C-alpha cells in the first residue's frame, strides 16, 4: 500500500498508529466511512498514485466544507470565530451540493 501512495512503509505505519496527522477524523461517521472506502480502494490497488491523491484531496475539501476542521484552525490562529465563519462552505460547497 505504501508504494501505491508513494510513501515509505515506516511513514504509513506512523499514520496508521496515529503518530502523524492533525486530527482524528475517524470519529466522524461520514468521514470514517469515506476513509474506509478510500483505504479499501488503495489496498486493492483500484486507486493508486494520482487517483488516490485526488480522492484524498476531495475528502479534504469535504472535511473543510462540513466545517469539521474549524477547531484546528481556531487552535492554530484564534483569529476566526468558527461559529461565524462560512469561508470553507462557501469555497467548497459547489463540489458537494
């Protein structure tokens, strides 16, 4: 699977163990389902390289659109009130509506 993604086996292991990454999005049901589907597609080599990255970017845009990452932004900068900000839904909404 790591060769399909173009990363080292060690890096893949660190992601799986939760030692890399910013947030545990697997606690969010719809994101977890999408991650599971993508993982299956990568493991079976139905999605590899650019196709896998395209799907991962699409999932990232979905997370931003749904405002699931607002807490990360707030902790990092504290300059935006997530309850009032609608930038990501406005930017990415057309992809999912």
